[in-house]
């Protein structure tokens, strides 16, 4: 999701430093951003020319310290692993200006635990800024308050989101999954157990959710779109933190088989060009 978030900031006029662990990921990220900005420009949703937007994004290979030099806000979107997130936050804290906000796009990990990786004086500036996939199109950003987050940080983060053209919901309790993923976890679980018990097929459930419940995507295609590995990470993180769930074999088997959805070319459906979403 990182490249989608970088794109939003660049469209809104911010200078962006996009950091990742290898050059190839950054190259792919820039290609994705350019494709997306072009699409939005074709529809009149971006007023500037594509190259002007692209020129605001510089890339940094594997050097968080360099990327956060002089910034006003950092948005972390690394893998859903608390230890990795803490390492990234500790490094960003070391090098970012003292007044910078450190936001996490975590899907399910506690903001409070992440904040404990930074110096006590920074903790009031650590906040959840949770985008939805694909960030350029999804209107919502959840702003999550951890135990240390100040009112000022919540306010400023909501202002950033508004400048990116997003609607915000402030989540005042740092509960597992916040609001959206907590409810989505139940939807996925219910859908999954219906399949596991042979009560309905993947296609029947997705059709019912799309054509009757009015969702843009059914539960299974949305898991393919989000990444079933991410769904498993979220489920595990929530389970470890006391969210009572009944992990369903139909999802866990996909994770064991590394059939993660669009990104690997197969999940609950097949995608002829891995990494590229096409309606099955
Ligand atoms: N940037 C710009 N344009 C994009 C784009 C992007 N990233 N992704 C898709 N588009 C364009 C498509 O190219 C297409 O353009 P066209 O009209 O010129 O052909 C247009 O958007 C519509 O796309 P599609 O025809 O593929 O299909 P849809 O009309 O269904 O729109 C969708 C796609 C916006 C993804 C829609 O299906 C949707 O809203 N799905 C639900 C997504 C959702 O619920 N996301 C949240 C997941 S949970 C999450 O992220 C939480 C996290 O913690 C894991």
C-alpha cells in the first residue's frame, strides 16, 4: 500500500521520499504510481500533468534515516510484523525532526505497542493512519489513537488525510483490527465457514454479497485483492491480542499453499497476470 499512499501525498502537492529495501521494489512502485496517476488524470481527478506529480517523489534504497531527514510526517507501511515495525519506528525516531509525526498504516497491530519503540518524548506523535486498498480510490482513512497519542497529533493527522481528499473516522480505542478490519474479520470468517461446511460456494457467497448486499467486492475476491497473506497476518495479530476468532481452514490452507491471491496469480480465483487485478 506504500506506493498508493506516496501517490496520494504527491498528488496533494507534498514532496515525498519513498523508501524500500531494494531498488526493484521502488522501480515497480514508481511504475504503479505513474499508471494510477495517469488513470486519475484521464478522469479529471488529477489536475496537474503526470510528470509534475511524479517529480515530487524521490526514492531511497534501504536508508530510513536519509528518507526521513527534515520531514513533517512519516507514514510506515511495512509488513504486518510487530518486530519489523518497531525497528522501522526506532530508526525513523532516531533521524526524523523531533516535531515530526510518525504514523503507521498497520491493519491490526496496536499503536501503543509500536509507540513503545520510540523515545518517550516522541510517543505523543505516534498515531495510526490506516488507509484501504487501493489508497488512491478508497475514501476512508481510520485515524487511530494509541495510549500516548496527543489530541494535537490526532487533529494534525486528520488534517493531512483531509488534504489527501479522504474522509476520516477517529478510532479512540486501540482495539485489535480497529473498526473496519475487526468487522471484516467476522464477515470473512462467516463466509469462510459456510464454504468449509459445504453450505455455499465461494462464487455463490461473493455473488450474494455483491449483487444483494451491495458490496463492491465479495468477501473472497476482496481477500484475493488485499492479499490472503495479509488476511492471515491480521487474523493472527488479532487472535494473539484477545480477539475471539475461529480460524477457518479454507483461509489458512491458502496461506500454507502460498496462494495469496492477485499477487501470486491464484487465491480463491485465478489471475492470468500475477500482480494485476482482473475480474475473474
Ligand atoms: N488507481 C487508479 N485507478 C484505478 C486503481 C488505482 N490504484 N485501481 C483501479 N483503478 C481503475 C481501473 O483501472 C478502472 O478504470 P477504468 O474505469 O478506466 O477502466 C476503475 O478504477 C474501476 O476499476 P475496475 O473496473 O477494475 O473495477 P471496480 O469498478 O470494481 O473498482 C475497486 C475497483 C475500486 C477496487 C472496487 O472494486 C472496490 O471498491 N473494491 C473494494 C475494495 C475494498 O474494500 N478495499 C478495502 C480492503 S480492506 C483493506 O485494505 C484494509 C487493509 O488493512 C488490509
